[in-house]
């Protein structure tokens, strides 16, 4: 896999297809391989760029702290490396936080924006679900300091178990997910988690100039679906799509519907 030297780190990436550039930004702990069902569909119409965020996969894993703004600048740096002046940007979950920061701070680099299963601020307007906070062993509405004190394997295990709509699947997978979470709890993953805790774009969403699609599953147990309503109401002329029954990982579990909605938006 090729690598680009960006912001003093090496970023692993892949480019597939022809046409207008489309940059896909993955969520917490995920790598570019999580986009497999999207790249197969999107590369028929776009030049698709996938990559590993700092801290995971083939990309360098420097010591923290990380920030969402930092990872947005990594993405812009990768675009520069590839000679991409302007692209469609799609981000899910943490990737949606990164996409928001990119669109706010570099509006001239974004043609169309897609925000999936994500939020602008952790407060009464949206954010992580009560189930997520119970899984972490903290009260909803707790301080950033309390959240930063949660062990990363606990964060990963909770996120994994809530990623599906079906509680039965979550319970059945739990014995396998917890050991996996312990193995994944590297300093890079810890850096990403610290960045998530500090994410807040709510008061700057009006600065997003790109046509925007906000898309969520109605049965997301990790991030409150109402978070997408807030995003769509604060971003000028944004379109909101709710996929009935979709989980947090709806871009995998309901990939045909997700891909169709995204392609209709980007090609419309």
C-alpha cells in the first residue's frame, strides 16, 4: 500500500476508480478496509480515496494528544499529496467529525459533503447514547475529564457491542469482542479516543458551504439518531435521510440502501 508523508507522519492510502475525487473517512478504530462495500460501488463513478487515520492500520501511530482538527488537516494534506484540489467528502462516526472540521476550515476543498451516523456536540442536542455511557460506567452528561479517564478497552468493547441493531448479535459476539478490544488498545487508538472526547462543531456548522447529506440509521444504539436532525437543521440547506432500522454500522449492514442514497446525492 502506498504511503504519503503528511504532517510528519506516513499515511497509508489507496486510490481506486476514475472520475471526480471522493474521499472516504473512517470512524474510531477503523481502517480503510472498512469501506470495502462502498469502494466496490463508488469506484465505478468516482476516483475513490481511502486511507487509515493516524493511529491505526498502516498509518503511523505517534503519541498523542490527537485532535479532530489535526486529523482533518491530515486529510487535507493527503489531498494535497494526491493533487486533489476539491473533492466530495464522506465521513462516518468519528470520520464524520473529521469531515465537519474539514468542511468548516477548508470550504474551498469540499464539493459535496456526506455525514453518516455522527454528531456535532455531546450534550442535550445529541451525541452518544445513554447505553454507551452506561457501558463506560459513567453518567450521561459527565465531564470530559471523566470520559478521558475511561480505559480504552472498555470504550472499544462498548462501541463494538452497540454497533449492531440486534441485541442478540451483540450478546453473542461479546466474548469475541472484548479480547479483540484489549488487543486493539494501542496508543494510537487512545489518541483517537482523546480526540473524540474533545469534538465540538455545533456553533460553527453554519460555516459549512458545501451541499450536505446527513444520513443515519433509526436504530443506532451508539450515537443518538436525533444528532443527525441537529446537524441537518444547523447546516445550511442540508438534506436529512433516515434509514429505518439501520444500526450504527448501517453502511455495512444496509449497504445497498446507504450506497444508493449517497450516489443519488453525489451524482444528482
